[in-house]
């Protein structure tokens, strides 16, 4: 009871906060389902549902009536607090303090029904959300999963409509789906219901037959199994290759930005995720990569005028070298001290680049322009749709290297160091060499993304390399899951891709980052896509099989 | 012949002399126990041998190599490996990976060898995995290799820690209270296991122990520390009768342990 009240109060405060900072209003521009529900309302409902669920979960004893009562209560309180805001707002003009407390906000909150009716509607909506969440909590696990994922997909489709709509409309046959699913703003009603039913049906089917299919797959003889796996990979590669053509200019641009963050994230993942060295100055290596590329290739400065590919090896070497150089002074530092010191390095590099002293070489605040585009055999990586391939290749290379390293002596040394530095050392790991190697590898990856960034923009400016980039990358890794390669991709898509796609998000980017971090720490500290436990003991047979096969192939071939 | 030989080793923490003027000879292929009341400096002595602490004075010789001033990673390569009083596994690595980390010093693969996955690297990794599996089996953990270390039960963690120490192929193994927190049955198993290590693998064992039953049961030599200083040394029977030892334990009010055996 007390718990439910507390949870309800927290939920109410959160909703008031979301309203007063203008998020609800900004989000209500976009409809999830056209003319039925906007993204702003969805946000409020999700908070109320979540609080109802929490109240249900924290009910002692868990008698179902009590569960429902508690979730009802917390929902009611959430609604009550928001009504309170509406009432206070209708009596006093809050705009002097909260600029977003405008009439349009109250209209939204009261469903355009005026204060009196609106307050009752709000209370009702809150209570209803609470009860629904309680029922959800009480329902069997399968049903919960199906509901959660299907509803999530509908909301997701609504949120990502700008991504999905142009994709569908580009292809003749898919255009019909497009018309059926989307209006100019939001899903159609039949589209939303159809999507929900489709996903739910698929999930139910998978829960019935999934294990059968999986065992069936495993019982296949190795040869067709491999063919199936290979064709899966080929389809994935094919999709990745045609993506920019399908997605068009704007979305390709979004993909390149996400890709750059994936590259950066994978590099920092080695330093932070594997080796456990919290490096907050990671942007330094990105800057060094960009500036080295600029200095070596730009005719504006007239030092070298190399091509992108000629410059690239030097850029990587420079990155690795600076990784070692900046790593050396912080070798003895751990944890917070390391974070602060590296944070300083990031700033030092930016300020050095800005300085008048280095202006003749690095261009000062004006930066360096006229950086040539990369090209291979006449194919120029000019616009986002071409740069995409450059970044894709970079990501694949870096993923490949990361995977190889992770399952090796070096990867294990990094992870042992992360877990317990002293014991790692007592197990024969040379801390100096191992740490420097982590810094150098991460810096090399970062310099590579810096080089791509420089040719992408054709110019570099000091202000592109501020501390926010480091922070963003750290967030990407934490939200995705420390030490997890798919986690980096998911994290970058969520934290970098979403705000690019949703104009509404952009303004609240930092707020969303903060909320996401707090939520992750509380709900899923291991990250969105945590590193899977690496199975080795029983891989023996598979390994042997694969090996005998490859040796056979060698002989026959 | 002495495998490990210390002369007048002294380690101070501020004014506190944790280990004072300690001379110890550890014969090759022996099981040597160190006992003493709480805070006597036993663990500190281990930390001096393994390079965690640098003693202010004295000399530690292992196979005629001086260990003073060497870093822990050098010392383990010379052939000294250890376990910890409060288990210090790598909690988020699997049991298998914990052992593989122990093998680190015996693997040679470098950055490019790994990225290119050269035949040498692959061969080395395969052999390492085999050795790790063998060690798992050796400490009775076969089938648990894919568990995260932190998810193993206490007794398994103790044995995994020993397996990890063994992975570095030590000549001298330091065990810091290996039977702490074990019931009599587990304790007996651990004693058999330690004896087995010495008899089968020929590893010299230096052991810190609180349970007198274990000390008296398996060790050939016992050294007694009190306030960082050696107050007695000899065979278990000699130690049991030594009035100084009884006094040291009596003074701290833990007679039960000594008299328990006699
Ligand atoms: N890092 C340190 N800093 C300061 N004092 C220490 C440190 N490590 C140990 N000591 C002190 O040195 C003395 C010896 O400690 P040590 O841990 O070696 O005892 P021990 O014989 O292993 O005892 P126990 O049986 O409780 O494990 C104790 O008084 C302890 O407080
Ligand atoms: Mg101790």
C-alpha cells in the first residue's frame, strides 16, 4: 500500500516533469496511430503503465486482488498528480517559471475536454493504465511476452514512421503495404491492429514451433546446416549492401553517423569494455585521426596532398602512437582518477588544435578544408550513400579484429585485468604492455573513424571534437552492454540513430541520455544486448568436426 | 635442498612490523605449513614472496633467483603461484577462461598472429584449451567449465582457484587457508588433494592453515609465526609439544585449536 503510493507519486512527478519541460507537447506533434494517439500521450501512458507494473510487482504476498488494488492506486495517483498540475495551471499562470506551461499543454493533458471533465478523464486514464498494468503482471509469462513485443512493435513502427515510410514507398509492391499501414502522420487504425495481430501470431507460432524448428535445424546433417547458415549470412550481406540505395539520402546519412559511432564504440569497447580502463578522453584519438588525415591530404595547407588511401596507414600509425603516448602517463591510475586524467587529455588535444601556436599547421579555429574524397577504381565515396560503404567496411574490419582479439590470449588478459588487476598481474600478465596495447588498439580504431569522418565532411574543425563525443560513446557502450559487440551496435542505433530520426528527440537528447542511463542501471545493468557467456568447454567436438572438414576440403581442393 | 630460502625478511606497515627478520627454508617437494594467530603476518609473508609487497629488508631466493623487487608477473613466470585467503577469481569470466588466464605466461601469440589467426596461434589455443579441460577434470570440475566463476559454489571456487594457479605450471604453490569455510568432509578431500599435488606432480607446497587437523595431518614441516616473528619450527609433533606455541595461542584465547589435536 505504502509502496504503491510512493511509486504512484514518483510516476506523477515524472509525468509533470515531462510535461513542464515541453517533452509531451513536442512529442504530441507525431501520431503513433493517426488521430487516435500521439507520441506524447504514449509517453505518459507508458510511464503510468510502468508505475502500475512496479506497484504490482512490489506487492507483498502477491494475492491477485491486492496486486490489482495496488496497481490501480498507483495509476490513480499518477493521474491525480497530473490533474493537480492541470488544476493549478488553470488557476495560476505557471508560464513565468515554466515556459512550456502553455494552454496547449493543458489541452493535451485534458484531451481537449476542458479542466473539469479533463481532470476526471485523467484520473480515469491513470487508474485504467494502472489496472491494465496489474492485469499484465498477473497474466501468464507467454501472454506477457507476446503483448509486450507486439505492442512495442506497434509503438516502434509509429515512432519510426519516417524511417519505414520512405523505405516502403521506394519499392512498387511494398507501396501498397505503405498505404495500408501509414497515413501522412502515424499508423492507420487497421494498420496498427494488423501489425499487432501479425506480430502476436508470429510470436505465438514461434513459441509453439520454435523449439521444434531449432532442434530440426540442429538435427540436419552438417552440410545443409552450413548452407543454411551461409545463406543467412549472404542475405544479411546483401541487405547491408543495397541499404543505401533503398533508404535514400537522408537515411543513409543517419546510417553513416550511426556507423561512425559504432566504429568509435567498438574501439572504446576494447579499452573500457574489455580492459576496464575508463577512458573519457577518447575523442582525442578521433581528433588526431581526423587532423592527421586533413594535414596529409588537404591541398589547402599544401604540405603533402596525399590521397585518402595513401594517408590512411599514417593515420592509423599516428593513432596507435598517440594511444601509447597518452596511455603511458596514466598507467598507474585506476578508476575515477583515470577517468579524470583522460578527460583532461581530450580537452588538451582540442585546445592545442585551437591554439594560435599551431595555427599554421592545423588551421586554428577555421579548421582545414578541401579534404579530398576517397575513391577506389573510379568509384568515389562522395555522398552519404557512398561513404556508407566505406564505414560499413571499416565496421566489419573492426568487428572482425575485435572478435579475434576477444577469444585470444590478449582478450583474456584484458578481461582478467578488468576483473582484478593485481591477480591478473600475479597470473603472469604484464600490466604495462597489456594496458598500452588496449589503449593503442582503441586509439587505432578511433583514428580510423576520424579519417573517415574527415573525408565525409571534407573539412575538420576543432569544435567537432568536444568532450560530448567522448561522453556519447561511453553512453553507447554502457547502454548497449559493456564488452559486447552487438551491444555497441544496438547502443549506437538507440542513442545516436533515434535522435537523428526524431527531430523531437534532438532537443531532449541529453535528458534522454540521462534517463536512459539511470533506467539501464536500475533495470538492466548488463546493457541492452549483454556479452554472451563464451562457451568453450563443450565446443571441443564442433571444433574438431569443423577442422577435419576443412582439412578434407584442403585435400580435395 | 631449499627451493625457497628467505633471510631476515622484514615488512613494516608504518610502525607495525607485520613480518620481522623471518628466515625460512622450504625444501623441494615438501609440504610446509605456516601457522600462527590472527594478524601474525602469514598472508603478508605470502605477499612478500609473490611480489605484492616489497620487503624493506632481507632477501628472498627462489632457485637462487632473488625475488625482492621483482613484479608479480615475473615471479609467477619463475614458477611460484598462489591462491588467496578470500577467493579472488575473475568473477565474470567462465571457469575455463579463468584457467586459460593462468596459462597466459605459456602462450606466445602476438597481436598480428591473433588477428591473422596463424596456424601457430590456432595450434597454441587448441592446446591451451585442452590443458584447461584437463585441469578442470583434475580438480573435479569437469562439465562446469562454461559456468561463470561467480556462479560456482564455494568449494568449487576454491578448487578452481587452485586449478588456475596450477595452470601456470608452478614449482612452488602457495595456498592461503585452502580449507577455510569447509566442512570436515570437504576438508579431508582438500587434504588428499594437496597431498596428491605433491606426490603426483612433484609440486612443493607452502600452506597457511588454521585447522590444526590439516596442519598435523599433511605437513612435514611447520613454522609458527607470532607478531611477525618465527617462534618455532619443526615437525608437527615437535610443534605440538612446544610451550611457546601453546603460549602464543593461549594468549589469544584459542586453546581449543591446539588442544583439539592432542
Ligand atoms: N596493506 C596493509 N596495510 C597496513 N597494515 C596491514 C596491511 N596488510 C596487513 N596489515 C597488518 O599486518 C598484520 C599482519 O597481517 P596478515 O594479514 O599478514 O595476518 P595473517 O597472519 O594473515 O592473519 P589472518 O590469520 O587473520 O589471515 C596485521 O596486523 C594487519 O593488520
Ligand atoms: Mg591471512
